[in-house]
C-alpha cells in the first residue's frame, strides 16, 4: 500500500500529512500541535520563488526554504548536474583521497574568497563547519606553541548550530538548556542590535565601537593567553538581522590582531549572495581568518558546507606528521560539489550578486512602508536578509511579555501568514521578529506581495491584542 492509498479519519488531513504526524520527527517542532489531528503542512513542489503544498495551494517562499534556495526552486540544470555526477562517481570520501568535483570547487572558491583564504575543508552543513573551525583553532594554537588558547567569544542571541561545540558558541540560552553541560570555554558579548542599544543609542558609529570594545574586554577578562577565536556572523540572524555598524568589523579585526585571536566569519547564511557578494565580508571590507558557510553554496539542491582558512593556518599541517584529525563521511560529497559548481555557474551567468545589490534598496524601502503600523518597531537588515521587530508600544519600544509573544507569534502570526500565502519566519529567540530572506531572483513584484500580506496579517493581529 502506498501513502496515497492510506485513509485518515480527521477532516482536512491529507494522507501525507497524517503519516508525517505519526511517523516523522520534525526539527525544532512542537509536535503537540499535531497530536489532536492537526494538519502538518506538506510542501510537495517548488518553482522559482513559489512553493505548493499537497492540497494544491501556492505560497511565496519568503525565506528561501531556510535562507538556502538562492537561485529559486525547480532549476533543472542543478538536478541534471547531480544526476551526471552520480552516474560518474556517486561517492568517495576526502579521507586522504580527492575527487574532481571537490578539487574544482575548492579551486573556484579560492578565487571568490577574500585574499589569502585559499584552503577549503568541506562539511555537510553550517553547524559542522563551525564545529570544525573551533577544533582547528584549538589545534592550530597547540601546534604553534600556544596550547592554552582554546576559548571562544561570540555574541548574545547569536545562532551558530546544534553540534555540542557549535551549540556552546550559540548565544541563545533556551536553545542550550536541555543539552547542558556543553563544551566549556565559550563566552558571550553584546550583539549589534542598535534598536535596543544599551549605550550610545543616538550614535550608530559610537555604538559599534562600544560593542566591538566589549570583545576586547572579554578577552582581557578571560586572559588573552586562553582565547583562540571570535565567532561573528556578518549580519547576525537570531534576534532579527542585526547589521554591523560602520567601523565595527574594522575594530574587531584590530582587537583580534592585538591579542593574537582568530576572527571567524560565520557566513552560513550570509555567503553566496544573501548580502550581494560571494562572501559578506567582502562587502564589509574586513579580512577574516576563517570563513564558515553552507546553505546557499548549492542553493539547497544538495547538502554541503565548508570551512575556508587563511594560508597561515594551514602551514603547520603541511609539514611532518601533523594532521587535522577531523572529518565527515559526507563532507565534500561528489554530487553536492557538482551541484555547487553548477550553482556558481548560474550565479555568474545571471548576475545574481549584482541583482541583489541593484534591488536591495527597493527591498528595504518596500518593507519600511510597514513602519506606519503601530506594531512595527524596526525594519533592519542588509541585502536580501531582513528582520521586522514587533513591539507592544512603539513610542517606548516596549516589547511583548512571554505570554503575549507566544500568543502573537505561535498562536496567530505563523499560521496566519502561511494561510495568507507567505512562507516566512515569526521568531522569538530574542524580541519578537518576522524574518524575510527570499530567493535572490525576486524583484519588486515579490517585494510588494510580501509587504501586502504582512500589512494585512499584522493589521489583523493588532486587533487581537
């Protein structure tokens, strides 16, 4: 019997939805929502910037899947690249061997990355890339005569992945509590949320300097001889898209150089066009020591992540018996690498990065129309990556309490936006926000559609408060 032949008694529940409810363990999901026969949304098809569910309804994909589908859904060229590679060499590990797709991709990435970042270590996702970067930082300093340098600094509310090390670097207490104790040595500093700046709230540049200096303060407090790396997203995701203030990254680079600490740019979301360049740090003009990335490298058509490192970090591993004793069976999978190469071809042929830069101002301006709503406190972001913070009182910036946030975001907005035809994210990992990160192929028509749906649903939500 196939799934399509199964029957379910709950009204409105499709066969696929029923099996999902009873058999599938979904990620970051409250399954109690479906225990009483609730309908699990099942997405069966995508084309361009739109997706369809198993009941034939269409939605605008306002989150690119999960900050992933850069060139849009339904790209036959990427599917065909996967098929060709699978027919030739479906799998071989990078454990002391290489294969052409990984070699070509590593070479191509080196040409796109900031200067002197030429060596690529492949993983299957962003969390694994972050995990790899912390391990590399520890071993690098051991090999270069500074064995006590092992701690890391990251920012409050930041998300860096779910592996134990990456989760320690993550700055969301609620995401970590169930899994403690975690890897020791990860310490937090303030993020760059200027809307709720605890200092210099009237001066963006001064606020950026203040936030960066908290990193120096943390290094001094922990002891420079114990700190190995600082992990920062170019635009912080959790909390609702915090861009770096002018001068912020320049000051962080200066601090890292002063204390011999590695600067790791976690570009799991920001790389591959999301901010209008191959790597966001190119746009912000600062040289990191390590870049971690994933998601958009294949536009989601196959799983792949990577850590790219400055040449000097590889030098100790190029001699003698030294080896980085770390790896993943699926890291640099031939099919994923082939898809990534085809994805880069599309980027170059269609000018995806230039398209984002040409349209990012229109995206911002369209979303900023929502500022006339009493519930919208702030619109912030860069490129095609934006957060809209919701407030209880616009004049005072008073936020919702936990119960109100639960009722507004989970009780109403998430479902209402989806039912209105917009897939996006209502997130309360900091203050309540709606996040938008559409495929990079969209333009003004899609910007307008997002704004119109948001306006309608938020207006209805205000009446419920």
